[in-house]
C-alpha cells in the first residue's frame, strides 16, 4: 500500500486478520519510514516445511522396522509349515542435527505399532539345501510429533499403513549357512496437522532385503552367529496442496547395511513329558515353567544408512516461488535386540523380544521396541 501526496498512516492502521502463508514462508505486514506498507517474508521457513519433509522419513522408518521384525529363526525347526502372529510396538525418532535449513532430517519423536501375520507356503529340500518360502501381511499405525528448526512444535504426522510381503529362506544343511530374501510393499495413508493446515498424502513404499549368517557352536548349547544384511527401500507420495500453495514429493530412497552377531542358546526345543498326575496331560498342558524348552538370544549390530534421497518442494503459481528441500537420512546407529522363545505345546511356541537403537552419527533413526510372537506348526 502506497501513501501518496504526503499522506501519513498510523502504526496500527492496517493489520492481517489471520496468518499469511505462501509457498515455504510466513509473511508479515510492516510499515516503513516512508509511510508505505509492505508484506515481508520471515527469515525462518513456516512450520509446515519440516512437517511435510518428515513424512518421507516417517514412512520409510516404519517400512524398515516392519521388515526387520521378521527373523529367519522365528519358525520352529522341522519339516512342518508354521503360521506366526506378531504384535510389535515402540518409539521412533530423530535428533536435532541442524534442522531442515542445514539439510538434515527434522527432529521428531513418536510411536508406532503393528500386527503381522506370516505363514510358510513351502518347505522342501533341494540339493543339500533347506528351502522355505512364505508370505505375510501387516496393518499398523504411527504418530510422530515434528519440531521446527528452533525447537518449537511444527505439528504431528499420522500414518495408517497396510503391507504385503514375501520371503525365501535357504539354509545349507551341513554347514548351517543361510540366506534370507524379503520383498515388501506398503500402502501409506498420511495426515500432517499443524496449527494452520491439515495436509493429506497417500503413497506406496517398497523394500528389498538380503540377509545372511553362519552359526558356530561354542558349546553344545551355546551358539555364535555372525550376520550381514543389506536393505534397499523406496517411497513415492502423491503431490497435494495446502492453504499456502502446492506440495510436491520426489521419489524417496535409502540403503542400509547391518553388521552384527547373534549369541544365544541352541537347545533342540523337544517337548518332553510333563509332571501332571493325569496321563492325558503329561505331554501337553501340565508342564511347569522350568520344564518348558527355552532358547534365549542377544543380537548387537551396527547399522549404516547411506545414499538417502527424497525431495519435497513447496511454492505457488508465482514465478520463482518454488523451494526444494532434500533432508538427508544418512548416518550410523547402534542396535541391540534380545529375545526369549519357549515351547508351551508340542506345536506352539511363544516368543518375546525387546530392542533399542541409538544414533551415533548423522540423522539415523533411534528408538526402542517390544514384540510378542505366537508360532503354530501344522
């Protein structure tokens, strides 16, 4: 607004009735010394910039955690097929490593949970190898609070996810050397909510994993197994629009390498005779806790994330308004998982596990988790 012919304006003559946003910026109305009024963008990006940029990270974190919840050792040894039901919940987040302005993943803190059903389709022996194939499906939800670069609250992202996957396990019968291949696809339905906007996006995530290990017997009942895993994943989210302009996502991707070992007991898990006074229950229902076949394990690992990509662009129809942000998810984390497995019936095994991941460099994810698994052979 121009003040003409010597006109003057008072300090409070004009004001915005509500926050003004356009593209990646907030705007304020200011009076200059020449009595004219101008719209000026603030130095910091609006809160929706880190909020929307974190959507790629959140969905890909969930996909990797889901795929990692499957263990080649979750099945009961033997020739029978099995069905496994797992429930996992946990916390996930990213530390403040400079924020979106410095090209880092925004700081975030939240939780997730999923239910997963997995079943073997085929078990057979081929040329000295034991081969197992199967499929799984999962439904889950995550909710993550995202912070702005200055530490203030940017908003919350919620994600409802449904997944389908398949696996192939090959085990060399004589040496125990094994390889596990997993392919997974996930449909994401996301909603990002801030003080000024509700933005929705849907998309597809995919993941492929190759894991291998070789067990060594330390004693008759103690085993050490070095492991190596490579994971490659991607994500595509639909473009959309909020109250301040368009929001566009580039294809997201990341690669991960996990190196570690598994140390644990290696009992045969045979289900012996119980101590019930009733003959019909001795082999099934009346086993004391100390009589149940049990295996335990711990699994420390180092996880390196690299070659992460994923752009998010914001702007308006005005020329030159487009801003593109490419937060990095590269980094290194230390991971520790531990579990216990007990056979409670001839064909039923119960397992529990817990884990913790800590970022030691870059923008790697960190958090903790707990899982319970029911395994039934048939």
